[in-house]
């Protein structure tokens, strides 16, 4: 039997200087269109919660 291979020691990452808060921007429109497939997934996943809020569909 062979001895298990030795692992290399982990290399520590160098400390990164803090440049302040991270600014996140996007180019999405104010209202994002949701297609039929996305709506069906959302409704299927949240069915119990939606029924509790709005009542079951007739």
C-alpha cells in the first residue's frame, strides 16, 4: 500500500486594501417584462403563499 499523497500547503491571499464601498450599477429598465414561462415558475413555486395572501383561484 502507498501512503496518501501529501497536500501542498495553502497559499494565503495577500490583504486587499479597502477602497471604500462597492458601487453597483445596472442597465435594467425600471419595469422588467416577465414572460409566461417565468410567471408559471413563480406561481408554481409560491402557490401556497399566493393562495394565503389572495385566496385560491376560482
